[in-house]
């Protein structure tokens, strides 16, 4: 997990779960992205509790 920025590592450690979109391990070789559970425009911050880690493709699916 050392190749990810420290902030991403904190979110992954806090989550301690597979990708919430597809259910696969976050470490299956796909890029990991961070998603705001509630958009920042609605007043949420970048605090770990407001973020989830998921695969790049899964993140794109959430924004369609």
C-alpha cells in the first residue's frame, strides 16, 4: 500500500473493506480512487469519515 499517498492510505485503513461498488478487493491491480460520500458542495470536508475508497472504474460508474 506504500505507493498510494498518505491521505488515500488513511481512507483505505479506515474503511477496512472491499470496494463498496463491486465488492472486490481494493488491491486487485486496479487504480484506487477516493469518493466523497456527500458532495463537498453540501458542506462535507475531506475528513476520512466522509470518504470511501473504490476502484477507478467503480468511481466513474458512480458519477454517470
